C-alpha cells in the first residue's frame, strides 16, 4: 500500500491514509451463504475503513476495494471481506475497543479517547453504550473457561477496575471479551484482530455470518459454535 501524507492537528496523531493495491480476487467467489450454491463475481465496491495499527495510538484510513458476488441460484448478492475487516463499520472493531477501553478503564473523557481515532465524542459515547449491551459477561467468561480451563481468571483487562460505576457495565463486557478472544486463539481458532472485541465478533462473522451493528446486542456464543464446523460467508 502507498502512503498519502498524514494529516493531523493539535493533540491528534497523524491520520495516515493508505491506498489499496490493485484489485485482487480469486478465480471464483465462495459459495452462497444462504443456499450453498455456486456464485459468480459481480463487480466491486470501495470502502474507507479506519483501522488500528500495531503502533499504539496510531490509526489508518484505508481505501479498500472489495469484490462483490452473486449467487447463481437464489441471486443473493454479497460482498467478500478479507480477514480483519468487519462489515458495515467505518471504524473497525479494534479501534472501537481501544477507544472504549480508554474511557471505561483509563478514565479518559469521550472527546480525548475519540481524538486518537479521529472520531467524535458522540461516537465514543455511543460505542460505550453499545458495548455495555452487547453481551452478558458471565456467558462470555463461561465459554472462555470451557475453551481454556487452565487460563487464569481476571488476567489482562479483567484485572483492571472500571473508571466509575457508570462505566462498569461496559468495562465488564470489554474484559470478558478479552478473556474469550484470548481463549479462541489458544483453542486454535484463526483470528486476525488484536482485541477481544475484534476477535470474538470477527470470528462470529467469518465462521457464522453474523454481523453486530451499533443497535444490536444478543451475542450468545457457546463452545459448540466456537469449535463446530465453520461455514463460509460473505
């Protein structure tokens, strides 16, 4: 990928835009996720996700071409996403997790935490509320314990207290997602994301076709769905 000169001002880090390489796709798309019939390529769409890098405090904006496909039987159209890129999100899951962690565990203001990702304070507050309602932390920890019984409880983010009672629900879910995300990796589930939120929701999408938007809760993973047969999806 080629770099575009970074932009930034004040206390915000430079915002790097990376131009994608030439469009690439396989000879044939994956089978249809709805009826399993063969599919055919059906053009491209270009998205501009904001992603977290391995360098702390740095995010990048990508220009990313995604191949589109259509089922030869039911005519269902879908987009093929590469590992680590989550559908329907300008700000990718690792970015969201980092910002929420700064707010609910680090005690940062929504505006300060969001500035690192070049997002708004409103977005940061919305992410905190969404994460708090996403899942039951006890369910997440129960699955993590069954996948990896020898893992120490309360490691990593789970050992950190919430920055205030109002932020505790989101902090508990975030910590539980970290536990489950780490357990997935140790159980041999391929993960491309760095954070627990990214790993768990990324696995749900890759293996089972589930996508959780900002208005969606109801994440109920289980060991059977984690280690069961994964199906291909858009």
